[in-house]
């Protein structure tokens, strides 16, 4: 059976450790999901339109979008007007919804606020950042 493709939305500067942990989970051959993302460093461009195209393509290759909700999930990006959303995470969630991806959220800290675009869309939530809880939320999405 093919692994389910999961686009991961997160704040690269502050929350990349969590993404790296998830990549380690990918090494388990019994793990049913494959995680992927694109950061602006991987896209190698500061052009908002180039980043948008690359993110949209990567989101379109996935059926799930897992949003790692960190401290800055709603922080306004300096290019927010050109992005069309408060920040890149909100853009990624909006594009994921537009493409029909199942949305899953996991908060690093329960006090952090989810990206505005996640509100009211019926997202599935992992109650903590553990492999079991995230897999359960993905399976229930």
C-alpha cells in the first residue's frame, strides 16, 4: 500500500526541530505516512510569487496538511499583503483547504493560537506532539 502524503506547515525559524523529529519517524518502514514540506530556503527564492508556486505544487501533491502550531502561527509576515494572508502558514492552510486536503493540527503549547485559516474548517487535532497522537489525528481526519 502506498504511503499517505502529508504536507507539513510550520514556522521554519522556530519550529523546525519538530519537523526534523517527524522526518525521523519517516525512517520507520511500518509508518503509513510520508511527511514533506518546502521552506523558503529549499525553494531558494525570496520572490513571493515563486514561493507561492512552489508551495502550491507541493500542497497539491499531498492529501493531508499537518499544521504545527507554534508561538508565531499568526504573526504578521512583512510581505503579508503580497502573500494575501497574514503569513505563510495561513497561506498554506488556505491552499490546502482549496485543494481538498484533510487538515490536521498539533499545538506545541496549548496556549498557542492556530492559524486563522484553520478556524471553523473541521480540522482534526492531535492532543499532543507524539507520534501516536499525530498518527491517530491523521487517521481520523
